[in-house]
């Protein structure tokens, strides 16, 4: 190993290398409680490389607050009115958020996220 380098994990340069790294990660994670310090370093390095490779090659699309809110309502079989009642956020605000006509405030994000048992940072807060 080169000086200062903790692990001998080659840089991921292909989908094939990514797949092999994920298999190695799976094997390490299943033994997480009994890893040697060298294996822990490999686990950390592989995790970072997989994250970096996936961010570069498979970027996640931006998802609007309206899309997130619509999904939450549909998957929980709720109406906008029920959400307004459950959270104390005005029905007019909920409707505007669903149309994408209003910005999600920190207060609204907190109330809505709390209702769905999520962290408020699931929403993009503009104000």
C-alpha cells in the first residue's frame, strides 16, 4: 500500500466494478459486529466509493414538495382536508402546496413531516 493510504480498495471505474463492490459491501455488512479494523476501513472506503460512483453515474432527479406531498397523501389514503385537520396547517395552504403554488415553510414542513413520522428535511425549505 502507498504511504498514508489505509486500504487497498481500487477506484470504481465501471458498472462491473460497482457490482463487485456492492457484493463485497453486503458481505462486510452482514458481519459488521465482528470486522477487524482493516475490514472496517475497507467497509468505509467502499461505502464512500459506491456513493460517489452512484451520484456521478445515476443522479437522483429533483422531486418537488408537491410531488412528495401528493405521494404521502395517496400512500396514506388521506385527503388534503384530512391532512389540514391533522396538522393544523390551513387547507388553503395544503392546496397551494399540492399545486406547487406555495413555498414550504419550516413550520409547515415540521407539522406535515411530524404527522407522517418523517424528518422535516424530506421537504425542500425555501423560507
